[in-house]
């Protein structure tokens, strides 16, 4: 039952947002009593924490699987984006922004974990891109990895990038192209142009 509650809560939180979903909503959707939820999760904060860690582990594993395929680094970045967007349902409810606003301690824990995973993934991607001649040899990969992560976090800030101006899908497409055009060699840019022109964003 605990896993069923976790899965349903994750689905509702990602779809509707951490703030708007109540324990009553989860109980009603599952056809169980609120007491049953409290048997497994002490309060909503504990449930939010459990769902964020569940999603983090799920997405981290998926990213590891994509990286293990060792595709060319530019395609790899777009595959990771597609995978994350699919599991976060295009982030219509701005889960990370809501988490930061209403559950800041959980947000900071998640952000630190995300950084460690993303840093390693991006560093490996950059190193491989340089070896393949797709990325410039002169880039500082430690700097690029950190500025990349910083940008990913920033574009989810709804005060800076409001929904009425940008969808998260649009923002991610813009940001990945912005990042790649900054690090690619002419050979890498040719490949990037092929990908962007084939509407694989």
C-alpha cells in the first residue's frame, strides 16, 4: 500500500502541484481513508519528501541508462531532455518552483543531489564531445558543467520565465541549443543543425 500511495501522490503532485494537492485529494483518488495514508507517511511534508526522492531516483537511473548507451554527446543531451520531460509531464505544474517556495528544505536537498548527478553526467558528456571533435578543446569543463546546471535551475523560475511567455518545453529547447552553440566546434554545429532542423527537439 505504501508504494501505491507513493505512486499516486507523485502523479498528483507532478500534475497539479505540491501546494494544491491535499491528503484528502490523494485519499479520495485512491478510494482509501486519510488514516491509511498517515499509517505510512506521518504528514504531507514526509510524503512530499518521499515523492521527490522517488522521482529523483527514477530519473537518475534513466539518465544513467541513456549515458551508458554512449551515443554521440549532442544526441545524448536531447535524449536526456526528452526522458526528463516525459517523466515530469512537461512540468505543467512547475513542481521544482513549487517545491522551492513551499518546501525549501526538501528543495535544497534535492538540488544538491541533482547537482552531483548532473555534474558527473555533463562532465562525461563534455569530455567525450571534446575527444570526438564535437566540442571545443579550449572550454573549461568544470565551469561549463556548473553554468549548465545553474541555467537549468534558472529557467524553471516562473518569475523570470512566466508561463504566459514560455512553455517549459520551449525553454528547454532554447536552453540546450544555447548551451551547445557555446561549446560546439564547426563539426559539432553541423550535427546540431541537423538535429534542430529535423524537429527532434
